[in-house]
C-alpha cells in the first residue's frame, strides 16, 4: 500500500473510494460539497438523509455511487464539533476511514480532511499514522489466511501538496510502533531475554547503533543484586541490554529511555492464580517493547540527539532457585530491599537499570513499565500514569503525548507515602500498603535516581487492549512509542 499527498481536490480526484470529513453543523450540502454532490448525481444529499448523518465523531457512512461518476463509492466521516478538533481527531478519522475502506474492499482511496492548525505536513503525518496503524493486523501465529485481505493499493491525501517527508516520518514512527506491538503481542515462548538481546544486535546492525549486552557475570560485577534476584529462578539467562543512537556531530542533548523487560511474569513464589491475568503476562515486557520500538523509529528519523535505550530483561519464574518472600536484596547503589512480594519484580529490575543509566550522565531519564494494577484502577486502559521529579520534563512528555495521540496523566510523588515502604530490617520494602500503590511504586524507583531529571510512565493499562480503540485493533498497542519519539525529536 502506498500513501501519498497531492494537490488534487475532491472535485478533480477519480478512483474507487472518496472519503470526506465533516463537522457537526457542517453537513449542509453547499459550496464545494454541493459541486461534488452534483458530480455524484445527488448521492451525498441522499446518503445524509437516509442515514441521518450528523457529523458526530464515530458517525461514518458509505454508499455506492450510481452511473458514470468519477468515484465508485463516497464515504462521509464525522469529525465531531469543530471547536474540539485536534491533531488526534485527524489521526482517528483516518483510522476510521481506513477500516471502512478495507471492509468495502477498496483498491484506491482518497482522504479529504481539514488541515490541522494550518499545518499540512503535520496533518499528512497524522493521516498516514492513522491509516497505517488501523490496518495493521498481527497474524503471525494464525494458520489460516485473513478472511478479508487488504485490497487497498493507494491512499491519496487531498489538497496537501507534496508531503513526502511527513509521510516518510509517519512510516518510520509506525515501524517502531509495529515492532513494539509485535514484541508485546508475541507469546513468552517466542520473546525471551535472549531473543530481545538478539533483536538489539539486529537493530544495531541494521541502523548503525551501538550495542552492549551485559551477561549475568557482568551484572554480578556491577552489583545488580535486585535485577539478578528476580532472574535467578529462570532457566533462560538474563540479558542487560544497552542500545545507543548517536547523531553525526555534537548532540544537542543526551537522553535515556529505560523499559521494563519481564518477558513473562508468573508472580514468582507469590504466584499469580487463575483470574489474576497470568495468561496475559507475556505483555509484562511492554516497557522494553516500546523502548526498542522507539529505538527503531529514532534510528531512522536521525534527530540530533543522543539516546540510550536500556532494558534489564529476564523472566520472573518459580523453581528451587526462586527468590523467597522475605529475602533481602542489595541493589547496585548499595540500597537494601526486603522483598515482601515477589510479584512486585519489575521495580527490582528497574532499580539496577536506573542506577546504570544515571552513570551515563544523560540530561534526562524516562522509564516505562507495566508496573502496577493500581494504575489500571486509577486511569483505566486509555491513559498512562506519569510521575516526575522535574516539571520541565513532565511538560515535555505531556506535549509529546498530545502530539502523538497517547494520553498520559501526571500523578503526585507524595513523599509522605514512602513511609509505607520502610522496612524494619532493610532500607525499604519492595511493596507498600494497598492504598496509592502506583505512587509508592514510583517512589520506590525514585530512590535509584539521584540528580538526573527523571520521569516514570506506568503503562500497565495501556500496553494491551481487549477491543478496537482509536488507531489500535485489539491486542498490543505499542504505547507509548509515538510519545517517546516526539519527546526525543522535540
């Protein structure tokens, strides 16, 4: 499928399916829409009347055009209220158009949507992202071909001029999102710490990145007792992965992205039981998946920023070597941790990863993790949680998330709540009381970053969804690759 922008209009384009976006209150057939309706023998007026199309978001209709018209089908897509129009409105409308065009088995498609903020390039990028991601289906593990295969060959974005660079950037970002989707969506017998390390080496080879893989012995020398404590029950060796993108010349800034890489989480000896979601725990490396997805996108976009991509990858399993509830671990910064719940393992691996990362002397660190059920309870599956020690960094991430159409909400780092993590026999416990569980988890991580501006993203609810939502189909979402890329490139 090829996506391209053009100067053609709704009146001059010819082909299979023409999609036109309309606001609430803008469904009156006047002006250019009336001229188009005349070319289509009154089909638009008839379609609006028969379907009671009102322009509300999600109200999308399509019909065949009779006679010798320049297009075979006309599609009307609701954009909602004009005053609520955002860049993500463009992306979501494009996704709806793409899905409907697929169901109609269209071969050629034209998209006519309003230009956001007088910025044709940004508009073209959002449309290309929406179309590409909405049409993505993960069928790697299916034995039968898709019942309704994609027929779409070309998508033309009308009245946007030449936007090759913007569309290319969209495709690069989508490459990263799709990699994250495929990593998170794959089962734990397909994606392990070893396969993640191999992937990192492939990315380094394909995109001229630097790669460092620390083996168990290397991590022992660095004193990564928290990470290795989680890893000790698995038959698969831990792999501490460090990818680096460096631009030509002096970088404008140096950043780090740290992703939780638990490729399967059994809960350890605090075993997850039926009904706890254990069957979904292949997605507990959602942070690592998005980290490597961002790496793939950024390596292609080539911003003037140095970026380090880090994940302490392992499984959390049970065996005769398993971590016991009550054990005390020593992290690589010397802090001791009483493990009162082996199912709070991600924060243990992130602790050593954050200590390692701060030694790189970067300007800011963002970690991301499917960390707490408490965040899911607080924010659901549409919004990620954000905690930060730095107001500027938090604002940068919020701006990047709005641009990417991935919602995040800043939560408080309430220092008083750290009292719940204090241990009588160690520096801290790995789990506090049930209340404010996502906040105490963030406070735990905060102990492993001393001076560098730091932010934590809890993506437990957003990494995977049960049903189609926005540009994503059911399954892994690739959240928050778009946010991370926008942040790095800002």
